[in-house]
């Protein structure tokens, strides 16, 4: 009888030890694998330095801004043109820029003849077929060479780019696809004050303006502002001297007050443009100052809003 009780006691102790071992093992597995967590959170911590980031190269910094907003800490973004003093039309890519494009998994640029140097870097890379390339002008906005290349002034450009980047990054990093989509939506929502301001300033009937260059063109269209003499602006953009007839047309628009204001790209000044700006000021025609590239210390929304503030004042809309 005593022997039987001892045997039973030993058996119970053995079973308890096995149960304890199993429970401890299950707890350890859960801790290591995230047992019980919500679906989609079992991927490596994005902030972990050991997790490779998706390399994104943007030709212009305003595109890089969108890529960073959508990619968060899952991406490493390089913006090649990030100095407002650099003329995008005259930029010559450096060895560092060439290497960045060669190493990139995602490349974003304007295309349609604006940043041809990026086209060359992409084509020079033998691994191009493994990259995700987004040409904003043609891929997202349906523009072609010969159209106004300053497509980032189109209010539809950045929201479309955010959505496309969420799609592209989601393909490269499927476990985080929903996070990319959520961040894209957040970025687009952050542009709401800008789109609201455009709607507020949009004119019920066309308002005539002139410009030194067509930089502001797409935003002008969104505001129902129509350029009286586009040939003058096109010649300046192409680096040519406007013909005498076009210069006289703009001068007469100013003198006879046929335009509401003159749009001046302050990053491109030659004697002809300088004289036109001075003529506008002396005749009481407001001058709205714009830039082709994003000013230092401002994000895209701040940049566009600052220019719209000038337009609002000239239109008498406070």
C-alpha cells in the first residue's frame, strides 16, 4: 500500500514537471513570435537598424517629401535636387547621384523632358528592369514632352503620387502594405487646407494674367487664370529672347491694364524680364513672385500656400 502511494506520488510529480515545461515553452514561443498580437504586426520592427530600408531616389525634393511621408521609417529617401539655387534645367549629375540611382529600388522624377538627366541615369543602369520607376508627368498626369513640364504645380500631382508610392512600396514590402496606404491617406489629408484655398480663390470667370515663365501654369488653370501672351513666357523658359511682337504685347497688357497681375519666377531674371517687372510695378500692376523649386525650410504645402496668399491679395480675397 505504501509502495503504491509512493509510485502514484512520483507519477504526479512527473506529470507536473511536464506540464510546467510545456507551459514555459508555450510562453517563450509566444514572446518570441508575438503570439496573440494583431495580424500584420509580426513583421520586424521598422525602427530596427538590422531591417534594410527600401531605397528611394527622387529627382526633386518635393517628390522626396511625398516618398518620406508615405514610406515612413521603412524607406531611405535621397532627393538629388534639394538646393533652390540649382537650376534643374542645367543640372549635371554627380557620381554620387549616379550611384544613388543605381542602388535605388524606387525612382521618382518628372519626365516629359524636364529632368532628362534622370532619364539618362536610369537607362545607364543595367538593372533598370528591377526598379520601380515613376515619371510623374506621363505616368500619373498623362502629360507628354512639349507640355508644360512643371507638373508639381498641378493640384492633382501630389495626391496621385502618394497613392502610387503606397502601391509601389506595398509591392516591395507586402507585410506593410496597409501602413503605406494609411500614410498616403494621411499625407493627402494634410493637403486639404491647400486644396480648400485653391477652391476658395478659384474665379467664376477667366481672369487675365501674364507671366515671365509658365512655371505657375497648372495652378493658374486651377484658379481659372488665363495667360494673355503665353509665347513670351515660353521663350523665356526655353532660354530664348522673346520676339519683339511678344514683348510689345506684354508691355501693352501692362500699360493698358489688361491683366490682373504679372507672375514672376524670381529664380530666372534676365534684362527683358527685369524691365517687364519694373514696368508692371510702375503701372500699378501687382507682381506675384513664384519659384520653380521648393524654398529652403518650407514643405510643399507651405510653399504653394505662400504663393496663393499673394494671389488672394491681388484678387482682393482675404
